[in-house]
């Protein structure tokens, strides 16, 4: 059954589940959290996802996809070439004429997939209320 989620994220109708695209090993968390340290770490993690296009780019690159900037530009109108990947993505420029630049996710960036999938499911619960 297909559930339209356009109110939450305009392109999630193209994504059935990101979990199928990711293989990751969940290791036990060694750190013991207090409410303060948990809030600090969550804030730091969310800070890595800040930026106008970063989350949208992540969803387009999940599943090991490698896209050229022109592909991203077609998928995400108004995107600019000035993007920071902060360890989540890889920007590979080839010394060619015309220039060729490809974007993909690092293994660490690909590992964000289950967390973002959980956020989508959580947001979808609000719509059902």
C-alpha cells in the first residue's frame, strides 16, 4: 500500500524504505547518557544535517547512488554548487573539460539512512492524529 507523505517531505513518495538500501552493524553504545549529555549529542548530530539542501541530497544519494551535479540540479531545483558535505558525502572532481563532478555518500553518511527513515515514520504518525 502506497502512502503519500507530501506534507512531510515533498519527494518521499519516491522512497519506500531506506532501510533496504543500507547495511550497517549496530554496535552497543559505550557511553552512558544523562539528559544533558544526550541533548548535547543530539544537537551536535542535528547540526551535521543543517543546511538548506543537505537532507534532500542525502535522500537522493541513499542506496550507493553516485550523481553528477547536473543530476542533483535536475532533481533539486535551485540547488547551488556551493555545498558542504561535512564527512557525510564525497565530492569527486575529475580534471576534464567540461568539468565532471560526482557526489556520493560516505559509509558514515549512508549509515544515517535508518535514523532518517525513523524520523519520517515518526512524522507520519503526527499526520494520522
